[in-house]
């Protein structure tokens, strides 16, 4: 269903651009060669625009869906680890303490491997989506009047990258949130140990090490951490660009 919806959107975008600018679009895809026959112009424009939309919209959407599912597979063991840690009886917890810590270290290694593997692809996807958003913003705030069909296509051009960016950031932020929940659970267990008169003198250093673990954020090219605060930064940046474009147009 998702693929079908994407194909329909791609055809609509390609048809909209071809309908309004057949000659200019065909010249772009033929590197300046001009077809005299309108049928050839339309055919070349449709093919070029459809391929363009496939590369810049369908591929990021499918890739984002795959990455979100992959991230979810890493979040689930963290949530399960927190649930098991919280449900264990305290004496059993002390007996299996360093086994629990070793299990968490394995989960942490897997997350760091995932971070390294997805860093460059996520940077490419976020950069591509940001460029498409800026292009839609520039066209929608321009001085020229835009036909209704082009306005609809610009809305789609802005909507798809926005969904991709929000989905990536939201899914990626679940990893540090799950780690924070594990740290909070370890802190609660340490506090219970300190308040219990029966467990005094027992080694809970493994819980202290769990509590001091750092949160791991997935990143885009090692330059930007994918956390929810990033969405506010992106919105602020595009608002700034929008005001700049409007000021340039008025001048």
C-alpha cells in the first residue's frame, strides 16, 4: 500500500511539472537539446521527472522505513532488559549482578555498531530531505504566482521530506530514552538497597556502573545527534530562511 501511494504521488508530481513546463523540463533532461514535437517533450519530461522523484522521494521513504524497523529491533532488547531488571527479586539481582552488566555491555556494543553503520546513510538522507524542503520553501515564497496543481505538488514536496526527517529523529531518540529508563531503574534499585537493613554490605557496584552509563545517540555523519531537540533546530532554521527569502523578494 505504501509503495502504491508513493508511485501515485510520483506520477502526479511528474505530470504536474510536465504539464506546466514541458519544453523547459525536456531541455533539462536532454542537456539542452530541444524536441520540436510536443509528444517527445512530454515523454522525456515524464521519464526524467519520474526517475528524479524515485531517487529523491521513494528511495528515502523506503530506506527510512527499513532504518526505523532496524532501530526498533535494537530498542526492544533495551526495553526488555529494563523490564527484567525491574522484576527480579533483589537477592536474585545480587547473585546475577555482573552477568546482568555483561548482558547490557553486549547491547551497548550492538547499539554502537548500529550507530557506526547508519551514520553516513542518515547524513545523506537528512541532507537530501533538507535540500528538497528548501527548494519547496523557495518556490512557494517566490514572487511569481503558482498554479493550483503546482501548489499541491509543492505541498507534497515539503510533506514527504518532513515525514522522513521526523520519523528518523523520533525513532532514533527512542534508543537514548530506553537507556535513560535503564539508568533510572538502576538508581531506584540502588536507593532501595541503601534503605534496606537486610541488604547492607552487599555489593551493588554493578548497579552503580549501570547508572553511570552514558546515553548513546545515533548521529548523522558524526556531526549531528539525532534527538528530539534537533526538530526544533530544523524548524528554526527554515523559519529563518523563509524570512530571508521574503525580505529578498520585497527588495
